[in-house]
């Protein structure tokens, strides 16, 4: 009898503590390290999303897809645009922590410098989901999963195409590279994948490489400078479509024919890029899918239900030649 009373009192105390915790959920209640799950009704869940910005067609499509997916799933989304500034993203994440959202998702503008704010989210018991871009944190318990593309593979696919194009070259092929945002995962990984793929052919030389910050204006400006400083350019590797489209403007303004006088390879495969590919101004595109909304919803639902999620979820992607772009364009969603 005495044992029963003690057990009853302990359960009552646990219940009282759980009820009082209110606002920010405990790790156990959010499917955190200790394993439990909130199992909330979907219309009661709140997710805070800290977006990079609106730097490219890809990003615009990514934002739309995420917002549409949350609407369809009936889950409340709080959204912020960091205008490509890490300090803005950190502020947004801190504000989501204060508001006691159920989950925080974000696409880190750069790879480094996240441990402090991720530890704050962990201490508040709010699980974090990385979408699109990775962080370099060694402590893998700071986030539940990272879902998005394999950027090294994307760079390698671009480099493999260049290598195949110039396999019979007997003289130097001068390549210029338009890099994405300095310090961002796609810029770092695409550069290394590309370099790795072309390293077997000593004729393939990257003669200049500079950031265009993933924007059309940035790509144009850097390409204008390259055209002035480089006596001969055979090939552009633009790490996204927007920078490639900016490069096309610069090449045309310099009186050259993009796709012929200077070949162009890009990454993304957004509609504008695919149109330029089908028009012969771009020669090859490696796809990077911005449609991550449904995968994110899936992760949120799983965490809510206490179902384990993979530490890494890789998006499936393909590549496009001009002919393939022509065939795909009528049904391209973004
Ligand atoms: O992180 C994905 C990259 O960011 C896309 O390739 C680029 O267009 C975007 O700005």
C-alpha cells in the first residue's frame, strides 16, 4: 500500500512538472537526445525557418516550395529572410528559441560559426533541422538531420563534363570559375568536386576564380573583370545558373558568343538557366533541386511522432544537355 502511494505521488509530481514546463519543450518532449516525442496535432505545431535570402532563382523557388508545403500540410510556419547575412540568421534563430517554436529549420548562409546558437537551441530542447546547406559543427547532436544536395557530387559532375568535352585537347583550356558565396557549403564543395574531376587532365587549367555571391549581378561583374584581365577564356564554370546568366550578359557585351566562343557550365537548372541551355548559350547544367519542402515536412512529422530520422538525407538530381533541357522545359516547375 505504502509503495503504491509513493509511486502515485511520483507520477503526480512528473505530471505537474511536465505541465509547468510550458513554452519551450524539453528534449524528451521534442524527440531530442532522450528519445520521447511530442505527438502534437499537426495544426498545433510551429516551425521557425531561417532562410538565407533571395539571392537567386533557386532560392526563390526554394522559399515558395517550403511555404507551399507547410500550407498544404497544415503546419504553422514562421519565416525569416536573412538577406545573406549570418548575423541576421542567428538573430532569427534566437527569436524562434524565445518564441518556443517546436522545431527550427534553416539553410546556413556559411558553414562556420553556428555552435553557440545551436547549443542554445539544444538547451531549450528545440530540435534543429538543416536544409540545403551544411554546418561544420563537430557535435552532430546539435541538429537532427541535414537534408539537401550533395554539392561535391554536383561540382564533380560539372568537372566530368568538362573533362569529357576536352579529352582530346592538345593545348591548354583556360577555365574561369564563378564561385558562390564565400564560406558557404555549396561554394566550398562545388569548387572541390570540380577541381577533383579535372585534375587528371593537365591541359585543363582554372586561370581565375572569384566569388559572384550566387547572384546574377555578381556573376556579370566578375565575368566583366575576367574578360578584361584574361587574354583567353575557353570555359566558364559558374557555380549557379544566376551567375552563369550574368556571365552571358558580360560575354555578349564583350562581342563574343556565349556557348560557342566561350563555353559555359552551371549548376541548378532553374527555368531561366534551362532556357539559356536550350538556346545554346549554356552548354551543360548540373541539377540542384530546390524542392525540399516535402522532405522537410516529412522530417517534422517523423520527429513529432518519435520516428527516427536519418542524419543525412540526400536529394536526387540529374544533369541536362541542350536536348534534355528542351524536353524538360514545358513541365519545369521552377
Ligand atoms: O545552396 C544552394 C545554392 O544557393 C544554389 O545553387 C544557389 O543558386 C543558391 O543561391
